[in-house]
């Protein structure tokens, strides 16, 4: 079967449109994921207050994100949406808190994702993400003395 000139032109146009659409979606997906730099998993075993937000016990994903106003760390909790239909993904993310941070280099990469507590153990002052040589210091905590302690947090391997 031979294609007529008109059919060939239509096929070439359709292929060009599909290619352009694919590139647009790829660039958009890359730009969205480009804002998130580092991620880690955190299991909080006791109710913990971070920058005025209470994080209930549970599994969290922590994400460092670059925004126009500076760097933030998101505390994201995964939950199972019982109301989801078979056509919709039942596991969903819920952003519990977004905390402004400043970065301070570390001499070595932490083996686990963990929260750092103040010397008195009452305030969360910073976050370390597994294998990232940076201490994410929470804005209000940057003036407080810090002590690496994680009595109520256990880092998950990720």
C-alpha cells in the first residue's frame, strides 16, 4: 500500500505534534521534580513540635525544596484514602508542615535521616537527611545551641 502525498503530510504533522507534546510534558515533569532536591524517610515515635506545628507519631517523608522565598523542608505524611475508587490511587500524600531552613555543611554524610533536638530536648532545631552532607537548620532554631539527639525519632533507611 502506498501513501499519498496528503496522507504522508498528515502523518508527519501528527508525529510532529505528538513529539512536541511529549517534550512539553517531559520538561514540565522535570521542572516540577527539579524543585525537590533531597528526600528522606522519618519515623516519629512521639508527638513532636516543629516550628509550631505538631507532628503526630507516624511515618513521614521529608523533602528539601527550593522556593522563591528560600529553602524549606516539607514534612509529608502518607495515608490511605478509604474513599478512593478503584480508578484512583488510594495512597495519598498530605503535607503536614513546610518549615523554612538554612543550610549548614556537615563534615560527613549522616547514616540516617533524623531530627536534631535542643540541649534541653524540648525543641526540634534541625534536620539531617540520610547521605546529604547538610544540616537543615530551622529558622527560629538557628540562634539556639544544638545537640544531636533523636530520642523520639528513628531514621529509616532510604
